[in-house]
């Protein structure tokens, strides 16, 4: 027994509403993105503190992230397979507050500081530049490949669709007040890959 009896959906008939919805989200989201400035970017891009700690007993990354978020916005990455070591990236000058919060929750004897350093702004600028270059060269490569494989006009349409999808995701992140870091850049490139794949199939 089929769940959907009538599978004839008027997608094209509703296209103007989807155009309007996408346009509003992108315009509002990118406006918020522009107004937030450096707040859009995580410590990987703006510089900040880098803290590596080891617990005496296994913890989950989600548990540590929840504890850290009470102090500041940070990213927590689990290291190794035992669940004891974590890498915490936070804003400039926030590592003392992060450590104090962790001491209050878990106790001073329950964790060991292995690294406590900072990410320089020059390094963050280099990462941002490389991320932008990777995206631009990716778009150029996709445009050239689709031109050779299909037609130039279809390649342009597919490239514009990719830019639309990236802008939409960026706008949603800005509206949700989420920061951009290196995993998010990797996610954007993944979205670009799936976007061109869907466009070619359609």
C-alpha cells in the first residue's frame, strides 16, 4: 500500500514562492552576517586560545563542550580513542576562565593541562585566505569541467546554483548566530559538491 497516492506535485507552479523565500533568507541573513563582522568567525580565523587537556577518566566531547559553553563560545575536539584528551579553541584571553569553569565542575585534580597557547591573527588570516582560494578554484574547476562535459550555459547555471546554496547556508548560519570555523568550511565545500551533483542529475 503506497503512502502517497497522488505523486504529481506542481513544483514549478510554486517556484515563485520558493524564489521569494530564498531571496528573503539570503538578503536578511547576509545583512546580519555583514553587521556581525568578526563575530561570524571562530578562533581558527580570528585568533584566540588553544587549550589541550587530559582528564583522569573518559568524557564525551558533548559533555565537555556543554561545560565550556557556560563560560564562552568555543569548539571542543576529542583527541585519541580513550576519550580523555580534548582540544578546546576559544576566544582571545578566555582560557583562564575556561579552566576555572572546568575546575569547578570536575575538580582540579581530575584534569591535566598539556598545552595552553594562543592562535596568532596572522595564522587566522592565512587560513581565511586559503579557504577563500579553495572555494574560488573549486568554482572555476567545476565551471570548466561542466563546460567541456555539457554546455557553457548549463555550466553557468550549475555554478550559480552552487553559489546560491552556499549563500543560503551562510545566511542561515548568520541568523542562527553560529560561528564559522575550519569544519564549517569543509561542510560548505561538501554542500558545493552535492549541489553540482544534484544540478547535473536534474
